[in-house]
C-alpha cells in the first residue's frame, strides 16, 4: 500500500469516528491503551472511557485482484481478539466499511465463546449509516 492509499484510509477512518461520535453522543478518539495482565500497548480506533471501545477497518474481504484478502481478514479478526482482552465495561464495537467483510467476519466468529459482547457493524459512509450485522459473545 502506498502513502496516498494509507492517507485515504486514515481519512475514511476519521470520518467514521466523527460520524459514530455524532450518532452515539460520544467523544471517542484513537488511543493507545494497555491490555491484559502483561499490560501490552494497543492502539484502539475508538475509545471514550466508560462508553465505547472499538476498531475500524476499511479492508475488503477480497483484494483488488479478486482473490481473498487474508491479510485484511486476519487484521479484522485480530482486532476482535484485542477487544476481548480489554477488561473495561465499555460497549465493544468492530466497524467495517466493507459489507462482505462485516458479514463474513460475523459468520466466522458467531457462536464462539467470546468473553465479552462485541458488535460487528457495517458502516455505509456515503449514507451515514451504521448497521449491526451481528454480535459475538452474547452466548455466555
């Protein structure tokens, strides 16, 4: 990914954060927090203490050539792991701009014994709309 593509993705991420904040009366920001017993630092894309913690990904399910974007899939799945390691009471959300990624991520992980409830959300930025695709962790 070149610098221009990285900057475009960061701009989209900021637009999603701003829209999420407006629609949820939040003041979430990007923030590095220490997670787990080892206090490992991780940067979360959304954090508003006592309100919300989450990740945002713009990765598609398939890459530009049409083959499976396993790197993007792995990064989205890894963000779910980080959200399970957080011990706070914040609402946990995983926001994805690619609808196929959101649907398949939820289908991959639904039914797994996640310790905390995490909402998997598709964001349609052009329509300024968030849709909860599914929730993992509600089976405990």
